[in-house]
C-alpha cells in the first residue's frame, strides 16, 4: 500500500515496517480530523496504554526481583505517565506525521504534550495489532531506552510528592499560580509558582502549564527538603 513520505519516515524511526499501514494512519489521526470515513486514534490509545503498562510491569519486575510493590508502583507510574510518552514521541518526531484539524494545528497541536502522549500510546497499539506483542515490546523497550534502568527508585509525580510532604506537616495542599504567560497563542510559555502555606515558593517556566507546575513542584520540594 502506498505510503506518504511522513509515514515512511516515521516507520524508519519506529523501527517497524507496517503490513497494515492503515493502522499507523489511524494512530496518527487526532479526533479533530475524524469523519465518518476516517477513524481517530482514541480507541488505539486505550489499547496502547495497556500494552505499554504490561511491558513496563514485566521490565520492572525482571530488573529488580527484590523490589516491593510499594517500590515498583512509583517507578511504573514514572515510565507510563503522559509526560514520558510525550517525551518519547518528541524524540522520534511523531508530531511531524500527526493528522490534525486546522484549529488544533494552528494552536500548536504538534507540540502539545497531551496530543503527543496520546499518539505514542496509539502507535504502540498499532504495532501490537500489526505484528503482535513481542514486536511491540521490543519497540517499546528500544524507544524508552535507559529510562527503565535509570528510573528513580522513589519516582513520583512531583506534585503528589509535594502534597504528601505538606500534608505530613499539617499544611494545606500547595497552590499553583500562573505568574505569567508569553509567546504566541500557538506556542505559549507559562511561568508557574508553587506555593506552600508556610510561605515557601518556587517558580518554573515551560511550554505547557502542567509541565511548568510539575517543574515548580519539583523545585519547591528540593528547596524545602534540602533547605
């Protein structure tokens, strides 16, 4: 079946040549481009999330046979969360092949963390359906690379960790305040300040509000833990 240049190039970066190339096309189709004759990637995203979860569960169990469930769970979450999927998607430039509606494209959809993360999960499902679990597992472990080996032993979402730190000291949950927003509408840049009830605070700047909040939380947690 005929492939576009974008599809062929992405297959090279994935390391998998599709027998059913329409699966990959569907995995790259955002809901803003769906139509009666064109399925979007939401169902594949649902499946890909489960395939990724199984691969990472196996890898973590094999990599540390002495770890407890309590130690494995935060590592697992760090490897499968949307930010991790989006980072891998950005590394192999899935955004260049995404099929987006005009409004989503104009708002910088090819660089949005949520869209990239969803597309990565959908692509995983497409590979799984095209070639089976073993091929999907090999691709996932290759693309995630040393992330599995170097995942922090106590890997946690920084916002969750900061909230637990505050609650353990009888404080209310941290507040996240948008200090500024700059840049064009299609590529905004956010500066977020994380604040604790004791007056401690830290700021971070990123191209996505959620990422800026995470970075601000991490900075504040580091500050109060080592201050």
